C-alpha cells in the first residue's frame, strides 16, 4: 500500500516534470521558407520582371579603366581618396551597390564608407569618406548598350568620372565616346557568385510602383489553405514560418519593404487552427542583419546587427507575442535565426535573448521560446544560459550535410554514417535532463552527391528522421516548396522520397 502511494507520487512528479520540460509529442515540422521572407535561390524566376536585374542591392562590382588598364580602388579600403592604380582586383577593389533606381546607385567600399565627391578643392576629387550616402554619393551607371559591361559613371554634378591618372579619379569629364583611350570608360566586372537575392533586393528591385502587387500576388498564392491540408494529411504537425522585422511595421513598413505580410501570417494561423497544425514564428531577418545572408534581408552582405539594434528587435518580438501569444495554434517564437559568430558576439546575443524571452513572457507562459545557436560557434555555448531562463526554452540547431568541405567527397553511406554517428552525438551532447529542449529547426534531404538514386535519398532521409526524431522539441524540414526538388518536402512526400 505505502509502496503504491509512493509510486503514484513519483508518477505524478514525473508527469508534471515532463509536462513542463518536454512537448507531449515532438514536432514534425516544415519550414515555410521563401514565403514571407524571400529567398531568391529557391525560386529565381520571381526576379525576372526586374529591370536591370543584374544590378541589385549588394551586387559586387569592380571597375577597370580601359585607358590605364588599372582597377579603381579606395585607398586603404576606404576612409580617404580613390585611386586607379591596381593591376588586380580583390576586396578593396570591390564595390557593393546600394540601388536607388535601376540606373542609379551608391557604391559601398570594403570599410563600409560610400564613394562620393570630396568637399575639398574643386569638389570633383573622388573619395570614400561618407558613412551616410547623400546626393554627392549617388551615381548613374550608363552601359555602352544593354548587354555591355563597358560603362561610364555619371556623378550628381552632371560630369562623368575619369581615371585622370593612376593616383587620381575625378568627376569632371564632359566628353562622350566609348573608345578604350577615353578615360571615362570602365569595364565593369559583376561578381555573379556573390549576388544577393533576398527580400530587400526583390522589393527594391521592383521598386515602389510594382513591388506591392508582386509581393501580394506571391503571398496569396505561394502558401494557401490547401498546403496546410496537405501537410496535416501527411503527418506534419507544425510549421516554422520565417518572418522579417518589417512585419511589425505592417501595413506601412519602411522602404523598400511593402505591407501585407502580416495578413498572410494571420491567414496561416487561421489555416493552422483549421487543420490542427502548430505554428512556430521565426524572426528570420532582423534589422541590420545577423549573418549578412540574403535570407536575413541584408542589403549588401554586411552583418551589422549588434547592441544598438537590440531594442528594435525586442520590439518586433513584443509585437509578435502580443498578437499571437494567446492564439491556440502558437507553439513557439524563435527570437532570431542563425546569428553568426564572431560578427554577433555571445554577450550581445545573450543580452538580446534575455530581453526577447522576457518580452514573450509578458503575453504567454505556454509558448516556447526558441534560441538559435550561433553558426560557426560551439553548439553548447548557450546551454547553461538557456537553462537559467525559467521554462519552456528551446535551442535550435541546423543540420545540413552541405556548406562544409568535409561533405564534398562523401558517398551515400558516408553521409548516412555521419547522421547516425556525428549528428547523433552532437544532438546527444545538447540534450540534458533539466536543460532546454532541442530542435533541429532546419535540415534537408539534399546533399553534395550528384545523381544519387531514389533509394539513396530514401535511406538518407530515413536516417535523419530517426536521428532528429530524438530531438526533444522535434525537427523542421527545409523547406516546403522549392524549385530544387530535394529541398521541397512537398515533392519529397509526393514522390515518396520521404515517408513520415
Ligand atoms: C596607388 O596610389 C596611391 C596614391 O598615390 C599610393 O599611396 C599607393 O601606394 C599606390 N598603390 C600602388 C599599388 O601603386
């Protein structure tokens, strides 16, 4: 008898313990990527209607004087004069575009200043000194013809830039012509492998007249009620939805973003409730960019999120928690996707995570709060911090057999072994009895093997499902739809490459 009571007591304690530290059934989720935060690589055709689409924000370009056969370079990478004496081009000789319109740009240099006209002397010398582009940092790129990489660059004083000598570039050329000996002609190299195609590029590329309709059409058609029905009838019980910081400013976010993504997210919650699917809202893009990637909506590839952005970012979390905190379909709010070390310091990140956690808890005690690990940092670095937050905290790790050289030459079996051994022990090291839950918030069936058989894909995804199935919060496939088949869970399910 006494023994029985004791067992009951232990059971009750255990059950309530596990209720507060584990989800009843770990999530089998999918990422609704490229919906509310554009990821151009997943569907490049969305950019096709942009005029001059090879010159979007963040495009990296180099200019070689056809006369001198030397590259333009901000001396020291920025902060002083611009010269034209480099025989080869790398970081300092590379300029990142800020697009004003299809022909008009600012040029951002290595040290992040903008090229402009000097305030000194005649005011026509070219320098890279301003941190805040205005008219004198604004230039038109004129191509010789539509397909040409031969350009002339007009300053806002109406004159063209010329490489007047190797140590001087000035904005005082008034002639015309395209001959090689013309000091105002440059051959422009576009570093096409560095192109960014995110939300900033698509909205600013289409511009204020066209972007609202283009984005609205995308939001209305890319994910619909039907998709939630498909997911629920195929064993998926949650969606992770990437959103951008501008959603908190809907319906009139700052340029170039356009309003309407909030309504789309509202719709997702409606469909989620209808089909019994939970929603993980993931702040994927924060102001300033936490990783410099297109999917963080970086304008030019620089990572600039830091202490000065904490309050703005917490405000976005506050907005989301206030709006959805009591929604029965909300499972979790992820405070930030994929911050990168060392650009984002651990100290700053913890400060933000603490404040973001508190913001969520103002509105809900039941929603989980997800903390993304810093990429390229020790995956255990947040464990004790996360354990110190009160309750319902989750660490998010992203497991791709991609993006690191070691995967380039692995065969199918080696990839599968890597999941069974390395990923399994990485996951195990993060899983503690009274610490945060663990979420494999992104993974995919794609790998570095070309022409693998369907059976190989099936074995690879099965191994991942088994291993990530042990993650205490669950997993989320990247992504639901993608023009590359193996990245699309929809395709993988329909073609039976994945069985859930
Ligand atoms: C280019 O010109 C600048 C300014 O005259 C000079 O300081 C620098 O050493 C030169 N660099 C090269 C590679 O010639």
